[in-house]
């Protein structure tokens, strides 16, 4: 029931007017080149995506640029809250009018790629090969943490939208909940990218692992498996680690 959260950047409000910003209407963009790419992605999707399901597929499987993923996620959820688009495509709604077809479609997995669209960096390695904070290739502990969290938030966006695109026959509120989750994660990713930029880095400057997407892929065949693996295990562990992570950052002088 909460309204749309448009707080896409974090800052000291008293310094906001004097700080130069490349954001466009609250979107994080790192450069003028990114700004044009993001605008093209948003305009292109607005003319071809008629449902959350359309946006979900576009964001996860066709959008490599993470700044465009962020903008498209916010646009999709905004349009749905305004009533501009529905949850399902028109074809899916037609299928659901026939009880027999609905039962057939409910158990049928959509044909989706096995990998999400991602930027060329970071290099994905075995989890044991990801540098530890003590051996970070980045300039500071804070930068290392922000890069790690940015990678988690990017995965969280794709995981939430994959759930919307993949699973059928669930109540509309289910899909709206996951669209809101995706929007929350996109806002968190914006903050991480902004802070990384302030620390002199960008996403991709450090190796990362693919365990989060692997959990998503391995739970693709069953709704209950997905709910157990992603929200109840991956997300729950993240919530447990949050307070400790915050204390470490503040303890090292990054408020």
C-alpha cells in the first residue's frame, strides 16, 4: 500500500543544491553517454512493453547496462502503480479465460534464457577466488564493501524480475510484491553505484561470483523452491549480515 519511493540518490540535503549531479529525474547515471543509453532504453520499452511480464523479460534477459536495468525497473513499477500497464500480457489474460488452458499453462515453464544479460565486467570467478576485504584490489575497505553489495543488488533485481516473468497462475498481488522488491533493489543499487563513484571506482573493478544467479536458475522449475532459495535463504542471510556490515563501515570512518 506504500506509495512509490522516488529517493533514487542519497545525499546531505543541505549540500544537494551545490553538488554537481548527472542524475536525470532521480535516476543514477554515471556519464552523458550513459544518460543517452538509459533514455533510449526507457523510451524503447515504453513503446513495446505492455505489462510487468514484458518489462521483466526485457530487464533480465535483454538489458546489459545496469544503469538501464535500474531505470527500466523504476519505470515498470511506476507505470504499474499508475495503472498504465497490467501484470500479465494480453495473450496470457486470454489464456486464463479458459479453465483447461489455465491449468495447462500453470505448469508450463516459459522458454527463457539460462543467463541474464549483464555487462562485460566484473569477471565472474569461483566464490573462493573473490578477493577478501583484507586483500582488496580497490582503494579502500568501503569501496570493496560497496562493490560487493552492488553485485548483490544487481542480482536481486534480476532474481525478482525473473520470478515475475517465469511463474504463472499466481495472484496479481504476488507479482506486484516482487515488482516492488525489484524497485527497492534498484534504489539500493543506485546508492551503491553513487558511493562507488565517489570513492573513485565503478562496478566491475573487482571480480565477483555467480552463486546468487545459480540459486535462481536451479529453482526455476518450482515456485516453492524459488521462495525457499531466494527470499527465505539468500535474502534472509543478507538481512542477518546487514547490521554487522553497517558497523564495520562506520567503524572505519565511512558514515
